[in-house]
């Protein structure tokens, strides 16, 4: 019997493991990939964080380099590797979880290799970005050109000289579209207008303000998740490029066919590729046997604590508690809250097998 199991070894799983260690537990962390770095190695080459290094580090392990620089994707990967080595946790890579069952107050976690591990405390930390979201768009299934999600986009070279649509209105959509526009005829198209927010206010990074005012930790998730789009973090360069038409922005197209797009004004033109920067959804299908998910596959929870399954918690969900819940700068706060509540509940249960720290 494991005293705690964490499913997922990316930033959310590592944050959960750290929180469990502070409670005197030594969790087993099950990571499907080859190393505990989550999805970061698979993001596009030019990706940089939208928060400075000083606000993107986990407790006790600062980000290397200038604390005010914005870390690149590869810096984040290296940081997570280093952070994982600081944890006294049993991290098992190449361990993909297929399903979880429950019996008599204990969870059994089944892996694709046929292992079965039991625990009283289970944390699903595969995060809110494990499943690329492919929206239903008119004619997309008929389009014969290249279609890929932003999760599969790496750099603009394969699209040089092509006519490309980028669908979306968030940070990734704008960053990818502006990058592509230097190599391809690019349009960013979305249902909602593009909104911009400066990363600084009165000479201070916006994250300094949210940390200082503690806005970052307010439990506003249930309300903020109804906001249509998150503003694009922009010092002015992205907005200027789009207003100059490089790339241009248009309302979402009316229809696609095999080779063409039809715009709202009725004009049609040839299209070579469509890139969907349309976000992600959590993939928690392994919890389906527990009745922990609603009809859409979303977890039934309050601030990361399951509403239906005692001993089950979540870390890394978008808007789980606040707008920083699914980020490097905020995930550890949610992890410590969830772990503290789970451990307290299990230790007060008469069948508790969780050791109490001396």
C-alpha cells in the first residue's frame, strides 16, 4: 500500500509531490513520459513564459539567471529536471495509468504494463493541458490541406510561402501567427476580438502587482473561467504587427472546403494550412470508473478536492482556484492546499494507514 500516489510527473505532479513530502509522506509519482517534465518539451520552439523567472519558480528552488528575464521553453524543461532531482519521491517514468478503481476506501491504480498500486490518497496531476482541443469548425473535416493543433507546431519553416490560417485569440495564437507572418501569408481568425494587456504597470511587471496585492491567490476560479478570452500579454509589438496586417486578423471564417476558405463577406481564397491554437482540455478518462467526472469528462471538484470521492484531489487544472492555478507560479499553492486537506481527512479516518510526522 502506497501512502500517496500522484498521477502525472510534470509541473503539477512535482508540485504535488513536494507538498506531500512536507506532510511527511513519500509519494509514488507515475509519469507516462520518459522524464518528469510534462508537456514542456513538446511546445513550439520559440515559446517563452509570460511571467519573469522570479515569479515562475517553485519554493526553495530559484530559477537560474536574471530573475527578471522571461524563461524560454528549454529553460523550463531544464528547471523541472533539476527540481525533480531535489525531491525525495519515488518517480517512475514510462508508467502510463490506464484506469483507477476503488474498493473499501482504497484506490487501485492500474498501469498499462499491468501493475496495480493501492493508496488512500490519490492526486490526479495530469493537469488541464494534456488533451489538445479540436473545436468543431464549419468544413474543417472537409479540408484537404494541412491541419494541426498548436501542440504539434514547432517552427515556421515548413510553412514558408504558404497561405496559413491560425485559429484562436490567446497568447499562443498571436505568438505563432506573428512568427509565421515572417515566412508565410498568415491570417489569425477568431470568434472573439483580440484583447491585449501590457505585462507591466507603472514600471513593474504585472506579476509583481498580483503577488503584492495577493490577487494571485484569491479563489476566483469559478468566476474567472467564464471570461471569454484571456488578454494577450503584449508590450506593443504583437498589436502593432497585427494592425499593420502582418499577420492580419479577421472574424472566424464562414466555411472551409477541400482547398478554400469562405469569409463572412463572401470572398473565397485558397488555403494551404490551418493551425488550431484553440487550447487544451484535461484528460482524466482514467478516473471514469470512479464516477468522479461529469458528463463532459470534467472533474467534479471544489478547489481541487473531489466532490464525490474522498481521498481524491486534483492539481494543475485551469482556474482550479485562481488564474495562476495551471501555471508554474501558482500550481504549488494549490498543491499545498489540496494535500493538506486530503492528509487531514485521511489521518482522522479510523482506518488510516498514513503516518503522522514526528
